[in-house]
């Protein structure tokens, strides 16, 4: 049975790329925190955002743009915004 081609979406790929840059920037800022306890607290809180980004990226790489894609990007954006509102970075 032939494998179904994954559907690509350039606009969605830009969103994923932008999300990747945001995650990398926040992680760099967290790693720059000198106080180890504060760094662990921030990292613990940000791990959920990183997990959602990884899930978003993996889903797109495996399945392409699909019905779940918009839901995944919305979940990631909401988690990222919540982190930013609760933690000053």
C-alpha cells in the first residue's frame, strides 16, 4: 500500500520556525540565570511549552498539515503566552 504524501503548508511552516526561535531564545535566557534554584523553577515551568513545541513539530514532520495542526499551534501559543505572563524573562 503506497504511503500517503503529507500535506505541506508554507504559512504553517513559518509559524513553526518562529516558534522554534522563541523557544530557543527563552531557553537561552533561562540558562543565563545565575541562581540555580530560580533557573530550575523557570525550566520546570517552561518544559510544558517545550513539550508542546516538540509535539507540534513532530506532528507536522510525520503527518504534514492536518486537522490537528491548528489545535496544536493554538495549544503551544497559549502555553507560551501563559509562561510569559507568569514569569518575567
